[in-house]
C-alpha cells in the first residue's frame, strides 16, 4: 500500500539523493544511500526498519547533527547544515536536568526563544505542561516523577519553543506498555490540535502505524527506502484496534519479505 496522499501540500523538509558514509572499526560503512523524500508540513512521518537501516543516522542528518556525503536536505528553501531552533530532537532518555523542577526544565527549552520575556516564557511553560497533563506537577523534580511523566516533561520542553519540526528518536522504547499507550494518546491529541510536523524513529511497527500519517520502511546495509505506507485510519487510534493490527501486519510482512530475499541473495 504505497503512498498516494495529496502531493500539493507544501513540504517542510525535502531530501534529495541523501547518502551518508562512516569509517570505523568495521571499515567503510554506508549508513543510508540515495534517500529521496518529501516530509509534508503538518505531517506525522514515521521511520521504521531493522537495526542497521540508518533510521537514527537519517534523524541526525535532519537535525543537522551529521552532514550528508552526497545529496541535500532542505527545510523549506533553506539548506540544513547545522542544528537549529526550527528542528528540535526528543531522545529516548528524557535528559531532564535533575536540579530543576518540571516547570524550570520546560522554561530551559524556551531559552531558545531570546525574543520572549521571562513572563512570556513562564506562561508558555505552564501552557505546555498543562498540554501534556502535568499542570499540577510544575514544582516536582525529575526524581519525583514516573518515567512516563518525565517523558511528558521532555515532550513539553521540546514543544514549547514551537519548532517547525519535532524529531523523535525512540522516545517511548524504555517505557512500560501501559505508560506507552497513555503517551500514544497524548501525542495524538497534541498532534491533532497543533498540527506540528513530527518525524519519529521507532523499531515498533505497531507504534508506527498507531501514530503515523505515513510509515517509511527502510531496508538495511545500506539504508534505503523500501516502501512507503499511507495510514488512513481515523484518529485517535488505539493499539488494540483490529484495523491497526492488520496494517501493522502488512508492514511487518513487507519487512520480512525483504529481509528473506536479502538472505537468499
């Protein structure tokens, strides 16, 4: 089921023939090769694939933390050459400052907006803490919060500076299943209300189908786009929805088929 969504929508990010090599202990490795993709404004795009397919490398390239060896990446009309306030990354670990409370952690992210007054930062921090359901936890320090709550604070901190693109690197993988389900609901609600452009990297195919407008399946060694799936299920979506499970099985089958053909060849 390949993508056929309205191509008239403007692209937030464009990737053209993107290739990235690394030299390490294992020798010369091509992490991603010839990636061409448009990420539409207000789209929730998910990158999935097995270990070694270059998902995190691609996210680092989009964030400007790595540079392409061939090809180009643009945010709108501007080339991506370095990190910027327009693209923020939410990592697997919450990376909160333990000496700051929840409100102060979110306000720290707002230091990226030097045009705001301290009062405006405070107002924005409180708004985003409330948006993730933690309006009553602003004085709590990270050690006083559960893992799921800490990730909510990290999400609020990433959203508060209002980046054009939010990049998420497996932010739910360390959480228990119940907490993950709650966060899937939270992130979908925020996405539907804010229409933020989001790019998520995950190993969890059902998670990808639950959250994504499109799921990009990458093949490994080197990472290339194998297939793109349009996910047209209505939101909010639930992990135990039979229709979601059916689509996730289709993506899994495509991945397995490619891996099997690679082993045979």
